[in-house]
C-alpha cells in the first residue's frame, strides 16, 4: 500500500450481526473501487492492541483516508448505495473528518495486512 493511496477501512467486530451482513457489501465496494483505493476489514477486538484506546459504539464504522488525512470516520447504514456515495465523495476530496491523527496512523498500519481485495494490475 502506498502511503499516498486512499484507503477505506471497515472497523467491525466478529460478534456483530450487522457487520457480518455488511461483509458482502463491503467486498463488492472493494471490487468496484479497487482501482482507486485499498479496502481493509479490521476487527477491532482482534486488533485491539494495535488500535489503542478505540471506542466504537455503532457498527459498521468506516474510516476513509487519503494517505494519512481522514476524509470520513463514522458509522454507515449497511446499504451499498449510501456507502458508494460516501466513498465517492471522500475519494474526490469533498469530505474532511475531524479525527484523531493517531487513530488514522494506527489503522493505516493495519490496512496492508487486512486487504479485502487486491487492486487490479
């Protein structure tokens, strides 16, 4: 993963029914936008040590960043069309998130090892 390449991380939990149901939608979004960004599925409990003191109350939660700058951080409705609009806006630079830079760094470090789909060659 290039440090300049945008990425979309789904922060989820294995016990969360909504996250499990969102998995197929997220994989489809990864296939659709794989030429523009990297997509990673990160279980916040499996990666708790790497993520630090992260408190997510609603699932699924997306963190979208352009390199190391957060474009969106928050829960999403589990509908492909809503997530697609959000991702398009974030990738176009139309969104900016007021997010802890340390959180972005922690998640960015996990993205390469949690990729959902490899980007096209």
